[in-house]
């Protein structure tokens, strides 16, 4: 055997030995974009909380990245299309979207699946105490912050105001909560609308610069037959003293914020993320992010969902005895 051939065989044997000892390449992690909402809103707090939770960060199987958005309606479309794998969407929008009943949008969003109930999100309408505005109807001719275009706040404001016949009678300003609170503080708005859990940081901000009141939306909804027409909304009251200077209870209505996933997200990823969040430690982590999540629990996680569940969530909630 000549020297060149022997050298080649030795080198080949060495390479084979090294390759046999080298670890097999790890399977790529499943990429999960979790779409939240605008700054100052609870949706984005949810997305950020998922991204930074240590057990989720340490998972060898998936990687979660929070992404901001306009809110519920945009999230519905992103998750359905697969541009985001998970997100927060109001229950009403999941229902309307699935049935092709979104305003000016007959498309059926059938790939958005429920993972868990997160919290109830009530409507709140903030005015100055000396404004003379006592009901939603009094907003006619006024400058009103109605939420970001594409957000659940905007969509539900349009729904409610249209139902009351005043949507086209107000000077609408599409903007996020913090921007609206600042404009309200500078007297550039007469009122601003929110659809988020209380206490809201934006309303707290507004109450620092003005004496505020919350409009009795519950009365307006009741008198107008709103609950009969849109039965997925439920009644709620914002307690007295939730905000500085608001000493009375403020009746309102709420939708439920749902954690949702695209139908193609693996069952294991959905199941494992639920298993991480719905522990004593995971729920404590959520509560540390915002008091809004005080009602999150194994007992509430499967409540009030009227649309199809992701199979990974079905497995989890059945094991917990909630289905």
C-alpha cells in the first residue's frame, strides 16, 4: 500500500471516528410569535409576560417572542394567517371572525383556536367631572379617543356607538390609551374610551391631571337593548375608588380576553406552555406583571369559551378536570 493511500485511509478513519462521537444536531425549536397590543394595554403585558417567564425561556422545544400590535382585531388576523402563532383576542372577535360576521369583512377566521380564558375586559369611558357629559349620547359633537385602529377597543367602540346611533356624530380620534390620556390631560379630547381591565394605567394618568368621571355604560347598554343583540358581552361594575376621585360605582359591560393559538401550532407546545403558566409559580408571575390577572386560575382557565379549542389545550384542561 503506498503512502498516499495509507494517509487517506487514516484521515478518513479519523474523520469517521470524530463524526460518530459528535452529538446529533438538536431539533430546531418551534418559533412562537406571541402578538400582544399597544403600549399601555394589557394585551402587551400578557405577551411580554410569556416571553420573560424563566421556564418558557428555558424550554428546549420552543422559543417565544413578544410582538406589539394594534390589538384584538389585528391579532385575530395575524394568528389566523400564521404571521403570529399565539396572541390575545377578545372572545367576541374570535366568535364573529369564525362566523364571518366581522364588520365589512365576511372572511371566516377558522384557524384561531382557544387556549385559555385570561381576564374580563370592561369598557370604560372617561370624561372630566365638570364636562356636563352624563351619558354616551352626550358625546355628540365632542372629541373622543376611540382606541387604535385595528384594536379591540376601536372595534367595540364602533360597535357600541353605532348601536347607540352616535358613531358618526362624534369627532373620532384613533389612538392608543396612553396617547389618549395625554391628549385628554392637555384638553385636546373631551373623553376617551378604553376596553381593558381595571385599574388602567392610562386612566390613572388621566386622573392625575384632571378630576374625572366614568360614564355609566351599563345603563346605556341596558336601555338600548345592547345585551340582547350581543349576548357575548356580560355586565360588570368598576368599583368605587378604583381611580382617584371616582367615589361611585360605574356599571359597564365586558368581553373576555382569550389566549389563542393558530391551529398549526403543535399540541405539545400549547400543552407545555399551559403547564408552565398554570402553576402556583406561573400564576404568581402573571400577577406580578399586573393585578388584572388576579382571577387567572386553573378553575377559571376553561370558562366562558364558546369557540373551538386547540387540541393541546383540550388535553391540558381535561387532565385538570375542567372539561
